[in-house]
C-alpha cells in the first residue's frame, strides 16, 4: 500500500532548535517522505521565524530532497491536512523564562523553568494556548498526531489529553536520550546491547538497565556515575547525588532530580548565577542571539555545532524518530509522555507518565513498570499531585489550587513566602494569564508588583 | 562477546510433540547454537521416550548441525547446567486426561482438560510435580529459564512463580499463535503489518488488532469470523459465538471462550462425542499411537504432517521462538503467561496473566493493557479467582478450597452435583494426588467410586 | 434547634406492604414527627391505592398522632417539599414479575425476580422510571432523601446515584435484617451483644460475626446453620449450602446465594413450582389479593399478621429505621446499598455495594471491609460486572450489552439459548421497555413471541 | 455474662501524664472495673516512677474504688495476664528529645519530635524497643490489647502491626480530641451534634464536619479559624494557615500541618526559641520537674491543673476511652491509628492510617474515607512513603533507607546538608541505636560528632 506523503506543521517554528528538527527529517527522508513543512510563529517572533525559516529551506535545498518550507503567522493557514503537528513554542518568549527564573531567585528560591515555580508558571501560560491549538486541530486536521516538546512537557501533554480530549498526543523529552547515549559508552557497547527501562514523570523519572542477558547493570552504572561524567544535560548544574541514596534506590535518577534531592547545592549555584553571569534563561538568550546571527549567514545550510551545546539537544531528533516510528510502525523503544493506564501502578490510571514505550502505528504502548519502592513512590506521587493542581488551575484560573501547587512543590519554600512569590509571578506574567485576570487585578490593587530589578528592567524595555 | 553454547532440558521429552520442538530448534540453529538436548521422561513413558528420542536424534542427524539428544528417566541427571528447561509433561499420561473428560461428561458436565473440571484436576496433579522440578532446578541449574507449556499453562506458571518462587519462568500457549497466523491472511498482509494486542488469562484471553497506521481492524475481523473459517484450534469444536455479543465487546475472544459463552452447544457436542466416537483425549490417544508408529520408521527424519493436525500445534514453535528471543534479546512480540504487575489493572498485581509482551534478554516485559469493559472484566476476574483457589488447593490439599473452585468454575453445574463430581474425580485420580490422600481415603470409606464404564475399564486394564 | 416536621412521599404507595411502613412510622413517631404522608401510585393501581390508603389512614387514626395520609396518582402533586421519598413500586405490577419468572422456567432456567433473568428485566423496566422520578425530585424537592426498596435494590440505587446523579439515595434490603434477628437468638443474646459486619452486593452479600469481646462466632453460626432453621427469607426455598464450602469461606452467605451456589437444587424446586402450584409471583398474587381483602375491612386498623409471612417483611421497618437514623443522626448500624468509595477494595470505587454502615445525618457512612478471599472476590466481581451491563443497558437500550449481561449472569444458561430467552423476555415486556422499542420491533418481525401458555393467558386477559 | 476484672499495664508508667490516665480510669470505673494497674519503667526512671506511682495510688485511694497500683522495673513481671498494655515510654528520656530538637535547629532545620528529623529519630529509637515488648506480650499476655501513645504514634503502631505481627494494637493521638472539643464550642453545641470525619496519618490528618442534618460546616469552621482561637495544641506555635489554601481544601488541617504548610514561619519561631528560651523539649523538662515536685506532695491526690497545659493533654483520656470502648463494645467514634484496609483509597492497603473509627469489642473499624483531592493526596502519599522508609530502617538498620527518608521528609533541607544532619543525629543517639552500631562507628571514625553546645553539655552531664 502506498502511503500518503507527509505534511508537518511546527508551532513555534521560529525556535533556534528548528535546524535540528530539519536535520532529523532530512536524515530520515528515505523512510519518512515529507512533502511540506509549515513553520508557524506569532507576530512577536516574526523576525526569528524569517531567519530560521530561510535557514531551514537552505538545509532542504542542500539535501537531495525537494521539500518546501512554508512560513506563516497564522496557524489556521498551516494546519489543514497536517499529519503531524509538533509544538515547541514558548509563550512570552525567553523574557518570560527569565522572569520565571529571576523572580524565584530574588525570593531566595529555585528558579527552574520546568518543574519549580517557573515551570509551574510556564504551564499556566502554555496550557491555555495549546488547548486552543487543539481546538483548531479538531477542526482542521482531525487525524493528526500532536508531538509536543514544549515544556513542561508532561503537564502540557496531560492537559492536551485530559482537558483537550485529544488522544493522539505524545510528549517528548530529551533527557532519557542522554542516558541512552551515555550508558552504552560506559560499557563499550551500543544502545541495542542494553535493556533500558524508564518510568516516572517528565523531568522526574528513573531507570534501570540490564545487559542483553538480563544481568543487572544499574548498580555498576551508579558506581561509574561517581568516577565518570554522568551525562547530565548541559543546562543542569552537575552536582553529584548522595551516593548512599542512589545505591539504596538501585535506580538511576534523572538530571532534574537534583533540584529535589540536592536542592541546597542547586539553590546555592543558582543564586550565584543569578547574582553573577545571569540565570540559565539569560545565558540562553545570549546563545540564541548568537545562533540567530549564525543562521543569518546565507551560506549556512547545516545545523551548526553550537546548537548541540544547548540543554535541549536531542529533543528534535527524538521528535523525528517518534514521527518516523508512528508513520512506519517501527515499534522503536522510546521514553515518552503518554497515558499511564496502570503501567505505573501507584499513579492515577488516567494521568500522563513518562515511560518506556514501544512506538507503533497506533501510538505509544507503554511497557508495564509496576511498583516503585517506598521513597520513589512517595516522590513521584507528590509530584503528580502537584502537576494535577497546576494543570487544573491553568485551565480554570483557580487561585487556591495554584497556591496548593506552590506549597506542594518542593522547590518552593513553604509559608507566606510561597504566596508572596506566587503573587509576584502572577503580576509579572499578567499579559499571558488571562484566566487569572481578576485575581491579578486584585493583587495589583493591593500593591503587588514584580520587585526584581532585572525583571523590572525587562518589563520596562518591553522585551 | 561470545555467548556460551546452549543446553536444553525437556521434561516430558517422550511427548509426540517433541519432533515439532526439534524442528523449531533446527530452523533457528544459526541464531540459537544448541549444544545438547536432554529429553527426560518417567518410567511409564520409557517406551515413548525411546521412540521419540531416536526420531529426534535422526532429525538432528539429518540437519547440518552436530547436536546430541540425550535420553534419561532421571531428571537430576539432565538438569545440571541447563540454560532452558521446557516442561511438556502430563502427569498420569493420556489416561488421566481421559478421566478428566469422561467423568464430568458422565455427570452431564463439560469435560475439558484445560479450564473445566478436568483442567482443574490437571492442575492438581501437575503443580506438586512442577514444584518438585523447581526445587531440583534451584539446586542444579539456578540460572536456567523454565519455559512451561504443560497445561493448564497459566495456573502451572503461577504456581512456579508464586509458590515455587522461581521468577525466571514463562508460560506458553499456542492459541494466540493461531490468530497471529490467520488474521493477516484475512487481509492479505503479513503478521508484521498488523498491531495485535492480547490480554487475559491462559485459554481465556481477548485481543484487538489495528493496521500499521493505527486504524482498528477488530470490527472487520469480527465480521469476517462469521463468513470465514475463524482459525479455531483443531481441538475445539467450532461453534460460532453470538455475533451481537462479540460486536458489543469489540474484542476477539479466544477459542476456549466457547466453553463459557456457548456452553450449551459445547456440552451437547461433547456429550455426543462422549457417547459416540469418544472424547478428545480418546481421539488423541489414537492419533498419538499412530504418530508413534510413524516415529518408529528409522527412515523418518522430519516432522510428519499428521502432527500439525493436533490441537497443540505451534506450542513447540512458540517455545523455540521464546527461547531464541531471550537468548538473543530479540524483543519479539509474543503472547505469554507472565507476572501481571499492573498490566491488566483489575487483576491482582502479583498474579500471572497471558498478555502481549516484548521478550527480552531479561524475560517477558508486558505491554500495558489497562482496563477491560465491564463484562470481560467480570469474566476474567472470576476466572482468576477460580485459578487461585485451584492453585492454593493443589499446594495445600485444602478440600474446601477446591470445592470453592468447582462452584466458581462456570463449566461445572453448581449444587450438590458439583461436589459429587469433585469427589469422584478425587478418587479416580488418587494415585497422583498425594496432597489429598486423607480426604480420598474418607471418600472411599463412604463408597465414592468412579462410575463411568470406560474410565473403569481404563483403570482395570492399567492404561 | 427545633426541627421541621417531616413530609414523606411513598411512590408505589398502593403496595400491600404500606401498612408495615405505617406501623414503622407510628412506633417511631416520638422521635420522627411526621406531618404528612403522600401515597402515590399509577392509574392501573388506583383501586389498590384507595384500599391501602384508607387502611393507612385508619392506622394513624387509631394512633395518638394526627397525621394525614394523602393519596394521588400524580407524583408531581406529592413531591414538593418532601423530606423523604420512598420507592416501592413495581413497573408492570405482579404480572410482569410472573413473566420474569415463568418465561425463564419455560426455557429450563431459573426465574428469579431479583438477580436472575427476571431480575435483570425488572431492572430494565424500573431504571428508566426511577430516573424520571429523580428528575422530578431535582425540580420539586431538591433536598429530599430517596430511600429505595424497589428491587433489584442495588442496581436501582446505582442507577439513581451514577446516572441520575442523585447522591442522597440509600438502597434498602430486608435480607440482612433477618440475620440480625436470627443470629442473636442462636446464642440467647440480643443483637447489640454481637458485632456484625456485612459486605457484598444487594442479595449477594456475606457477613461475619463476633461477640462483644471480639471473639469470632462465624464458625459456630455456620455449624448451627446445619442443625437449626437458618433464617432464610420466606420467599427463598431453603436448601442447605454445601457445608465444606461455607466452612472454607468462614463467612455466612445470604439466602440468595442459593441461586448461585446451589443452582441445580433451586432450579429443580423452581421447575416443580412452575409446573405445579405456580411460581413465587403467582403465589404472591394470591396472598396479595387476600391481603387486599383484609385491608378492605373498615375495622382493621393495624398491620395484619399475614403480611409478616411475605418475603419482603422487614423492608418497611428498615426504611423507617433508616429515615429515623438520618433525621436524628442516630448513627445506627444498618446494612444498606451505598457508594463503595473503596470500602470493598476490589470492587469499582464508584459502584454501589451493600455494606454495614453507620447511618448519620449526612447519610450512610460505610465501615471499611477490605478484601475478600479469592472465591468470594471472584463471585462478587463477576456479579458487579453483570450489574453494570444491565444498568447501562437499561439507560441506553444497548442490546449487545444486555446480551453480555445474560451470558455473564450465572443463573442463565450460556449459548444461543440465552439469547432466545432474552429475546422472548424483550417481546413479553415490550410495553415497559421503550428504550428497546426498535429492537423489539425487529424481533417481532422475525416471529419472536412469548411462548409460555400461562404468560400468554395473562397477556390476553390483561392482568 | 460477668466479665473478668481488668488488668492494665502501663509501660513508661513514670511519665508525668500518668495522673491523667488514672483520672480517666477513675471516672470510668463503673463501666470499666479495673482490678490492678502495673506501672513499668526502667532503671533510669526509677525515681520518677516512685513519685508518680505513689501519686497514682493516692488518687485511687481518694476514690471509692479499691485498686492497687503496682510498680516495677521489670516489664516481664507486670505483663502476665494483662488485658490492656498501654505504652507511653520515651527511649532516652527528655534528653533524647532535646537532642532531636536542638541538633536540627543547629543545622538551620526544624527540630520537631514527631514528624521531622527528630521524629524520625524518635522512631528509630522506639521501634526496636516496642518490638521487644511485643515479643514479651506474645509469651506473657497473648490476648492483650496494646494501646500505644508513644510518638510518633502512627509509625510505632505500624511497626507493631506489620513487623511485630501484633494485630491487637491501636495507636492514639490527642490532636483530633482538641478539634472535637473546640469545634462544637464554635457553634454552641455539643460534640454529638456534629458529624466529624477524619483521615490521614498521625499528626498529618485532615477532617470535615457537618451538622446533624448533614449540612457542611467545614467552610464555616475555616472562616472561624481566622477570627477565633483555632484550638491548636499548646505545644505548637500558632501560625495561621494561608487562608486561600484552606478554603481550596475544604478540609481542616491538623495543627502539625504547620510544620509543612508554614515551614518558614515555624522554622523562624523554632530558631528563636532554640536561641532563646530553649526548644519545646527544654521547656517541657522544666514543666516536668515542676510537676514532679507537685506530685511529691503527699496530700495531692488529684490531677493538678498544670498538667492540662501540656501539649499531650487528652492523650491519656483518649486511651481510657478507647479501652472502655473495646471492653464494653461501645462503638464510640474515635480517631485512631489502625490498619487502612482500603479506607483511604490511595494509601497502601496494609499501612497504618489515622482515621475516624468505630471502636468495638473487636477493635477499631474504620469508616471509609475514599479519595482525597490532588494536593492532600500528594502530601499524604509522600508522608506515608517517608514513614515506610523510617520504619523499615528502624528494624533493619539500613542507612541508605533512612537517608532516603531524610531527603523525602519535607522538614529536612535536601542536599548534602541532610546527610550531615543525619550523621550527627546518629552519633548523638548512639546509645539507643544498636541497629546502626556499625555505621555509627564508621561515622565516628571519620570525625562526625554532635556539635550543638547545649547538646554537648547534656551529654557531658549525663542527663
């Protein structure tokens, strides 16, 4: 049976990661015959879209394949007939991220854009937008797959599936990819020589490993983590976990666990950056400007090396592989965010988990994980509860519920200080939080304002 | 890394299915470098073992491979250093099966050797023996895999894992293989073009199918079941299911569901055979004698066509493929009996289910199935409860518990008649039920005896 | 705080049980200050309503209390401002019950009006009507409690709570009351001297008993069941359970378990009645006519002894006690049908179970039961699944689903015969099954008709 | 039936709370005919035991009842024939508590003796001792009830039931009693006029309240909490919860939730006390010395008013009421620690929860609670996981596991600082932690020592 040629729509197409995505498609073209690609962005991102879009077209032009890259600021123009919609947009751009980071640090708390106070606010801003995208998809491309890699990827995916009722959605994360690359190197073998099994939540998963004969390697990898580079993503400060803890787990935590297990160290380091070279978002802003400068070069027609240094590397490749595996029913083993359905026994049946799956023509089929030991179970249950509060609050604008999430989120100090931070963030992100409009007005009336100088500056200068 | 050459031990090696097993190994030899095969049987099976063993050796001799087939009546001689132990033995031989069938029919109830009254008795006889085998394995080959295809395969596997505490055990069944062969033919495609997903219990599972693009084919297959040959195993009388029921399920039941969904028809047909040409066991006894005659031919060195006609065809091939997939970490999709661990949400976490798995170097990793709709859930929960009563009773000799199982088993009429049947079966199988010795003595003292004439005859003539 | 006087509305007020209800209210009047009682019935029941209503008023007039009994054929006249609505109506009157019994018996299957084929059809007829009542209540008495004792009480209650979304509903059953009266007598003590705990489903529950010091008495009661009258309700043929089974359970089954555990005997006995003195419904019809004759006596102003002989005795008293306990927050221990919420671990969280509760001002608070042993778990899970199919089918008119229920219901023989029975019942009850109108038409077009002579006769003569 | 007279054994009988216990027994004597009371303590508590024991005997002598109070330092002398054993002992006496508080504060973390770092260490010291007591009970009073009010009461009770396999154990807490007294006062009614329902863990539960008509009062109580005295136990600093959070919950948190929800404020206050008037334990030490002085007065024969001011007030009364309710099968509503069995759906089936129960002759029967909303669910699951790590570690001496508990416990800052605190506490409590002997030795070898000056001083002076 001849398969139809593929139409890809990328929301947030002006992202500096787009060249990685193009590279991924180009190298899979023989299996994945793409006909057209639409890069969608918003008015504020017009300039980036044009630069990145031209670069993307140059990459295809340099390839043996005849693929047209369309650019648009109107996603409804792009969506009709799409087979795969990928989402990599950032509501409020990097400036919003910088607020997500700087405001918590200015309160002496972690500013982390995926699962701390900042991550919760990223969810509050993103979820209403993605639910609107889903409504457009229902109308314009009702059979498309939504491949999400907008962070916080797990929460966004859960919103799409549970609130948007869009089942054909898979959430991606690049963190497991790092382990899948690094660990075989430790043993001088290839990925296929090991049996990996991951389970948990996005940016909060653990995994275990055996060799092809079923012999456990987890414990050896743990030992190696203390003598070798652990493969922590570039965007995470590399503090070693407490060894006795990891030996007790007999599971390998993910890089983001540092924000929970080693919070003291991560906070200290974060505050240093906050008071010094700038938060991660500020650093990324610089990198990104540099990347865009590079992309402007009309002779550049391949992904530049600099992009690989960013924390999000592998995301786009994971997306391409996922699309490929769905399109060709390849049954590849991937770690994605999908419906739990009992795969992790002690998490709610219908919530989204990040887990080892077989990616088939009908989507992700999770391998059954079962139960965690007590400590991991407690952590993951607590995180999932926090996520549920954030997601529902993002949809409903319920202030009490996001306050609950703040108190439950272990990156936020508990007490009145949590509420002060929450209120300041609400006011700072007013523009992107229509669901909280009334509450924000009340807060402003009582004088709540964003107090961090750099953030203030950003707001004044309208970045 | 060079892998060690493989030692296979087959308990019940005198089975007429052994040539299929040999054929399976021969055709996989390049991947699965077997060094030695041990066929083990008991004194009563000595003659069969010798015939079958010679035949097996001839098959290897006719192949390009140098493999020695060893025969022994002492499993402790065979087990040391085994990599894979396969179990296909029948406690009490076919005569016990014939009693399992004829005695229920003589009470006007279904005599079915895998999940009716007869199946429960097969479990009572088999479980103590396999637990003894496991004890020997702990001592003599503590790293071996136990690949069970002795029926009732699910209950026996559960006994091995839960009571024997032997985790490296996989239970096989040939029924899903039939569907995996038949259904692609319906659409003129290959197995790999469809995505199958099975869940349930051994001889009591359902499945659904999509094409490689994720489009559901289940409903079409159901329709085809009413116009085409449905692929029911040769040993099951082919009554059509009630179409409105199956359309409501939107799942494809397995052949053995007939004994529950279409009990009236199956009973009528079974009684006809009982009163006419003989029960399935009696028919098999004839077939088996014929097969053994064939096997005696010193020129026969390949699996004869006649073997394929038996109900158990594909079992041995499934076993070879399973062993191959473990040995080579092939990650083949197979439907096997393994630990649930939440894969089927509403069955006990630690019970054995039959489910679509990826077979890896560390064993079977089940794909998460989730929940059934109400009716299938009720059926499968009730069957699992029955299995638990049988297994525990097989281990403990608890009479009240096997009575509970009889009343709960829907193939047995409920009331005092269930207990009468139970008592007669206990007495009839006395020789193989040491755990019930005291109860059987009591029953005999009150005059309970096996009343079916043919069965009587069998006992007298010592078959 | 002075509480408001109480308004009671009884749907099906023309029932011959109404005098028991009146007696129950009269004896509790000091605690339960009823101001008005409305008896509601339908046109076909007008004559009964008038007889029973007059009798009810005489009972109050003979009491020291000034309570007015209103009669109406329009429930919307009665409902406004009601505090408690009790439901004891029978859709299709006793003639429908007689069909529920005779048609299955004519197919050689059990005709049992609460959980066999007949009981499933009673649910199909009743659920649409009670959901309409609930809609009226939402409008006219949104704070009222609905106390249901229309059978099948568990399924009807589940429909009200899950489909009608009416949380203030409690389902009653008289069966546990029988045990609570009988068992203390066995030990020469009072009910309060024993600690009972019940769990299961309506007409499918088990219980255990300790003395006030926590010593188990269950085993002693089981022994006594084999030497004494077991307290089986008058409407259930008293066959002894298999003793070894009950000893294994260490729980006391309810009377209705006979239809499952001792089906052979119950069927034999039922067929004798069917072919002889008439089914239970036919017998009740005679009794009821006699009762109504008695009630016509203008001098009769108390509940006649004859009423106590019926199977449903204690129902009305249970209803009065339940109302009393809610009104006065008495926290009485009662066994009622209410939301599970995890009280019985292995049944669905949101389904209705019959369980020991504390009846408080906010309704029934179930005592946690936990897990059953395997066999009881299997039975109760299978029954609940069947109930779910019936309830959903009653709401939606889904034919495939009620066929699933028939096959799953262990009182129905499985196979094509189940479907034949189903079809005949659908046609026979056509008048009361609007949700199945289209299917019934199709069936009639193919010649399906009710074949039992007596039933035919009933239909012709318009009973 | 005449009941046997009661023998009470109180382990930790030298506690200054013992007079409250005596008062509780005296006022219930007519229902609870106690014959003898044994107060057991250890050598280090001999003096206190003698003072308190004499005081206890004077209280009985001043009553109309003839009860003998026996004193012993050998619990095996006391236990034979006991009906109820109450446990209120403190391993390491108040000095250990002071270390539990001061050492964490010296690291800038909360020192809280029931569920922070200190509480975890109290569990590590207590659990081995209570398991020894249970072993003695198995031998000497196998039918006795163990009524535990040694903190952390929930963890200690879980150890007794799960590891000690002693089912007849109930854990008590005085915190709910405070709410049961305070809240009716808010409405000018009595406790019996309200319907309370509690669920959670010891010192980590929530509750909701209705009036006797089932109308919710929870929301009103929350409002009142912000205008009135909230009834926080005397030993907890009274910081108001964040109102928007509690309004969102629609549940009333317990006083100890402050250590989690308002950690910042509690830490600030705790550090003030640490640096000023001394921690709670130090304050209690003064109070206790004063109480003992009072008790020495040979004329004092009633519970002095001062005792009521302590945080633990009502504990002893709760114990008396619990014993009374068991002995007389009173079916009193009490909030106790008992086996979950599904009462709180999302906590492990076999763990200990603190929940509204009916106390009967066979022990505590929990009322089914069901599910929490997301946030409370996450909190309670995380706390239970932490408890499980602590309990198992207390039994096994597993260092990795107690480190896991420290990281999971939200009162402990995460990172290397958690491990430093852990190590210092291990060394400080060396004498009472035989299960960690080897690890402590290693730590001492690397120079770990207790650094807090006051604690040092305590150790030097051998308190």
